[in-house]
């Protein structure tokens, strides 16, 4: 950065408070500042990779060095401006979510994915935010991120004091639980640092006990290969048979560890229309979503994070959920008949991945 910008940055009165006020104007709910030193977190990440817990997320391996040192992403960066943005729609009710998971005919989509793609929303707002900062302190070096580059976002947010790591490895905050997205701006400005937050999980292990696939293998340890979010989103191949029954009717992601967390009693509701539910994803049945053609899938999920998994994976996930429904005594006979017919009629045109899951769904053994 220029010497003028440096001087302005370190001498702006109440700069941290000003940044937080501006962040809220752009729709962010909190802002804190950390340095770029990751310490033991990078070592733990390397151990996690060595154990193969990342599954087929090969990009984790490819860019492991960048994740370990943010300065490799932005040479000269000395601070990370970390922000949160709540995504929980006012229409979402946790008790209702639990009831829908118990209804085998329903299709459960993770709460964060029912609105527009958060990547674009946060990135655009962060870019606009940077312009306002430059107007205040002058030109500086920066780069914005939101789950879009090899950056240890949760660890940086923890260092910045936006919360603490829950035993499920997500970030938790006393005022807003865990239902928020993270965004970052790496800057070469020596902004004042914030203090880290103490952990407040205590002896609670609700998230560990509720996990359907036992993906949380111990406090603060997650095996992505067992996680339903990984299996239904990141995993490009067949879903391992050993996990299919546990997936239940979750067709995109999983919220169980968040729904059960006591701190999410304080989850804040978003006022941003971008995260409002689209196309009835909070109340759709399996048969409704199965009826979508590839064209309808692309159109309805335009601007959604769901679109990136593609139609075959979408159908793969639905087939597993429908197989679980057919194995449930709670499924009404009429729906059972319709579901079997819908699955059989799709066999002719489905690709090999989907066919394998349809055949499993139709096999009662």
C-alpha cells in the first residue's frame, strides 16, 4: 500500500467501529479483524488431509500450501477483515424442520441453500465495501473471499473473535448461533486486531450424538467422507451403501448438528430477500422434485448453489431418499405406488450413476 494510505489507516479515529458500522450498511451482521498467522491450525489441517478425511475433495490437497499461509494468496497481506452474514429466513421453524425429516415423503434441502447463491451475494457486497474503505483511507492492496478460494475461513473468523469452533467444527457465536455465512478481505493495512472468543460448548455433545452417519468422530473432528453434506454435494460418485439409510430424506446437505445446537436458540433471522426460500424448497415432496426435468432443474436453480451439483447428482440424491421412503412403514400406500412408478419410468433415460441408485431404491432387501 502507499505510505499515505498506511498513515491514514493507522490514524483514523475509531476505525474499527467505523468499519463495523459500514459493514452493517452492506448487510453484514458482524465484523472482526485477525492477523494472517494460522499457527497449529495449519498443522491440524495437514494431519486431516493425511488421514484422507477430505474424501474426493482433491482441491484440498492441491492448494494445501495456500491454505496454510494466506500471504501466498495476497502477497503483503497482514490482516484479514472477517464478516458474517445471517442467512436464516424468517419463515424457517426448527421444530417444523424436525417434523419434515420424520415424514418420508418430504424432500429436505439444507436451510442455507434454499435462497440465492451466497457466493455471489457476499462477494459483490465485499467488493462494494472495499470501495467505501478506500474512499476513507486511500488505496490499499486487497482481495475478497467467500468460500471460493483456499483459505481457512473458519479458523480466521475464530481468531478474529467472531465466535468459537463448535464440536461439529462449525463456528458458533453467542448472539447468533451458527446460521451465518463467512466472508473475508485480505488487506495489506495494519488494522487494529480483535480479541479471540472463548469456547462455550462445555460438556455438551448434542451435535456429536445427533449426527446420522457419525461423521463427527470426536469433539472438533469431522470425517467428511461420512458427512451427509459431503455425500450429497461434494461427492461425485455413488453414495456408499453403508450410509444410504442414514441419509433419510435429506437430498441436499444436512442441518441436524445445527438444529440440535442449544446456541441456535439465538439464531438471527436475515432481512435480506436474497436468502428467502425459492421454488418451495422448504416444503417440497420427493415426488415433486423428482418430476423436474433437466431443463426445469437448471431453470429453477438458476442463481442457486444447488445448480452446481448438476442434474444427475440431484437425481442420485432423490433416488436414495425415495428408496428410504419406500422402506418406511410411514409412507402411505398411494404414495408408495406413485413413487415406485416414477422411479421405474426413469430407468430408461437415466445415466449409470442414477440407474444404480434407482435400482437400490426399488430393491426392498
